[in-house]
């Protein structure tokens, strides 16, 4: 199978870094280290040999010892600074800020925290420490990750956008980042349905031994790529139905109505949610979502007529 571009580029950069640290190395050792064949290592060195800085003059190219190459040994004599990365103060501040916001959100992998620590150590203080409004208690994330890893439910104390506190037991499936806020995609036993809950609104999370019963299902709205953007105007009392839509933007009009704009990843799931507040809907866009609501409403009427 041919190399993926990203995989080969990563290996080529890794080769330069490895040789700068370890010096001349036999192709067999490099092949074992990078998990490829000796033939591939030879081809990688040949590719690096004609790579370098713009201009591609002799002194601009990455260079190796030709005699040792013929003997099956890679000896880097000029790496052109490929393995050295430097940041301006502004670039360092931007990168540290982005990583610290991501880790504070609760959705970053553990590797991000390690990178942030190393970056701060290398750059030094830059006068920036980002703690977003969406920061998550690490204990909450740990409990949810435990539930995901062990297929067990997690008990939550949850506060919605109106400061209403509820106790929920959820079967967590995935933790995702949407619009810089972390969410847990889960089955909520209290609601008896799939939910996407913001982690910064979870005040406490406790692991349980109760096994999960509902697997994640794309048919219930777990696809993160929206098919289209919806704009829904509804009465204020029905705001609860849209306030936890992923990436939702809410505005309240002078007449008391609420306008919600959000991406629709699963039209059937979204239509079912909106159908529950049908009397309070003022308008729904686009037409595709209106048609989905109408289809589900007709199915309910047909079922009641039987």
C-alpha cells in the first residue's frame, strides 16, 4: 500500500530529527525504528537529499554523506534547520492561548496538556493564561471518561441555561468540542432520549457500576457535520427545546420570542425535538426542516387514527 502523504511527511521530518540526535545510523536500524522497509528508508533519504530551502542550490539542500549512503548508512551532514522550530513572542502567545483554552474546555486529549507544559517551559512566561467561561472541572471529565471506557453510567448534577438544577444518570458515549465548548454525547435516563450536554454546566459527576444499555447511534443526531443551518423562532416558554443544540446561537426579541440558529446534523432527530413544542413554534427555516416536521406530525396522526 502506498504511503499516505501526511504519514510520509511525518516520517521524513522524523528522520532528520533522529539523525541530528543520533548521528550516522544504519538503514536497518532506521527501518526498525520507523516501522518501514529498508528500501523505503533508502527512498526517504533520497527524497530528503533533493529537498531544502527555496533556490535549490547545493548549499540550500539537505545533505548526506554519499560514501556512507552506498554502505547502507545514513549520515546527515546538513539538516538545513528542518527539525528546529522557533516562534515569535506573538506566535507563542497565540499557540499557548489556544492550547490552554482547549485544555480548560475539557475536550482536549491528554497529549495537549503535555504539549502545553513543554511549550510553556521552552518559551517561558508570555503573560497569557486563558481560562475560558467554558472551563470544566477535571473531576467531571475524569468521571465521564471512566464511564466511556468501562461502559458504565455516570450520575450528574446538571444546571441548564436557566439555572435549573437536575440530577441525571447518563450513558456517556463521546466527548466533543463544538464552538470552543466541550459537550458529552450521551443517553440520558431521566429524559429517556439521547442528549448533548455542555460539560461546563455539570457541577458534579459520580461513576456508577450500572452498565450502559444504549450504544451511540448516528441516527439519533451524533453526526457532527451539519447538513444545513436552521433558524427557528419560538415562544420563550419553549426555549428549553433548543438551548442545548450544539453550537446554538440564541437571541430574544422585544416581543418575547426566541430566535435560535444552529447546525442540523440529523434532521429527523431535530424535527422530533421541535415537534414536541409545536404550538410554540413561530417559524422554521429552511423548508427541508419544515417538511421533516410535517412528515413526523403526519406519522403521529396516522398512528393515533389506527
